[in-house]
C-alpha cells in the first residue's frame, strides 16, 4: 500500500535536479508559499519547487531586506520539502553572515532535505532584487561565499547557485564578468537578477558556460517571458517566486472586503476551493487507509488475550 507521505529520498531529488539542469530543457519551479501549495505544484506536473525569501518575509509581515534568520528560512524550507518528492531550491540570501556562516547555512539546508540554494552578491542586509538602491560586495568577497558553500556541502548533488545583482548596479558587462568568476569559484548555476529583455538574456547565455536561472517575478524590472522564449534563449530553470502568494492575497483581500460590505461570505462560495478538493490535496483517504491497515488487526486464534505480552516475571528469551 502507498504511504500518504512523499517517499522520494532527498538524494534522489537532488539527482533529479542535476539531471534536469543537464537535460537541455527548461525546468519550471513555481514558488510555494505554504506546504499545501506545494502539493498543487507537485500534482500539476511542475519540475520542482522554489522557496522565496521575499515570500517568507511577506508571510511574517516583513519587507524583503534581510530581516529573516537562517532558522526561519530553514524551518519553512523543511516543511515545504517534506510535502513533495520534487527537488526544492531555496533562497538563502547572502548566506546569513561571513564565509563560516555560509558554510553552516549550507550544512543546515542539506540537513533539512533541500536540493539546492542560491546565494547573492549583495551586502548584508540585502534588498529585494528588483528594487533600486542595492549595494554589492566586491566580487572577491562573493567568491569566498561560493567557495565556503561548495566546501561545506556533503552531498555533491546539492546545487550551489550564485545570484548576481550587478545588472542593476554595475551594468550588464560587469554582471557577466562576475558570473564568470562565480562559475570558476565552483558555482553550479548562475542567477542573473533583473535582466531587462530577451536581448540581455541572450547576451548572458552566450557569455556563460553554466546552467542559468531566470526569475519571472511580476511587477519587476524583467520582461515576463514565456517558457518557449526562455527555452529558445537557452535558460535551464525558471522561477515564479511570488506568483502564488500574490494570487492568494488578492483573493483574500477581495473576499474580506465582500464580507465587510455584505456581512456574509455567501457570494464568495462559488470562488472557493471545495471541501472535497481540499481533502483530496490533504490526502485524507490515503491517511485513513494507511491508519486502518496499521491498526486494524486481530489477535491470532487460540492465543489467550492476557498471554499476548509477557509479564515482568516471565522470560522473554
């Protein structure tokens, strides 16, 4: 009988991500804002799950300016990874400190069952990648972060992705130069943040010999490109970091306004996920069947009930 919980191993998920990055096709990783939303991502056939630092900050009612801790990020990532057998990629910001802290970050995320993470070259505290006013560390300092991360991992399939925010600060040529240095330092994938248009995505692809990640976040500096375009440009993975949170919060706000104005949620019921569908996602039937199989047993015929467990004075040898 199938277990109601994911059974794919952590190592298998990491191998799956590695194979996907080398497959020549574009992987799609929507951003999960809850473990339950992860179930939908898995069910609808996506390649993996992204865990956004901006989303985690927003869930806590905080702006995305480096206020969250490693404990908060790792804890949420673990909850999400536990609900899927798909690979998971988490936003590790600047690594939560100096190179030694970066090393501990990698070891912590590995221990939580995550498949990979990305580190960025901003100063700490950082800013959202599509805001102005960002400040970068020198490339040499980011290289130290990458080397610390690569050295600290125990599973070589754990993906270390280096994000550069240089496009909006130093320009595209400088971003490409940094990316080359990050690949040389051991980064498995490059995340060029806030590229403006297809021409910039193509220029980056032509210059970098490593898997590339595209960030398709709404209301940002990048043109929203579809999968056909990103695939033709040679990108390997695309994330939709805040999409699900924005959809959910838009529906929540509209629903609350309706209740406030009309005094009932009656007109909203048709827009809601049904109880039946929710129970399907929560796998009620699988949990019930599993529980019944484990606990529904009979004492063998002919064995006295009080003889089933030896008394303390009886030999159990």
